[in-house]
C-alpha cells in the first residue's frame, strides 16, 4: 500500500494508522493498484479510520493521456466501487 503524508511516503498501512491514532492529519493519501488491490486498500483505510461517507478522487489535467484517465475512471466505477457497496459510512 502506498501512502503519503504531507509529502513523505509511507510504505505500510500500519503507519497511517499510527498517524491517525496520534491525532495527526493525513494530508495526502495515494492508493494505487489493480481494481481488486484498490478496493482492498480502500476497505483497509475505511476500517482503519472508523469509516467515511464520501470518497473524493482528485486528479490533475490528463489532456496528454486522456485514454488512461478514462480507463481509470471506468475501472473505479465498474470494478472497484461495486466491491465497496456495503461500506455505508454509518
């Protein structure tokens, strides 16, 4: 799992949990991988932080590689999010 916090990279999800437990703020969180890997990592973060109601996906200009961006959005919608439908934020 690749995480970053205030520009520094963390390689283990455990460390993000430690940051949260210490009351620090996670400014940046990168989750990358296959659709199954991304779904598993999002579920791990969800459980680690006690749930959340909204997933916000921020991106930058993809005008030079629009096909890759569209593929990523399509995979998120059709393969990742259905695996997380049971996470209600409650």
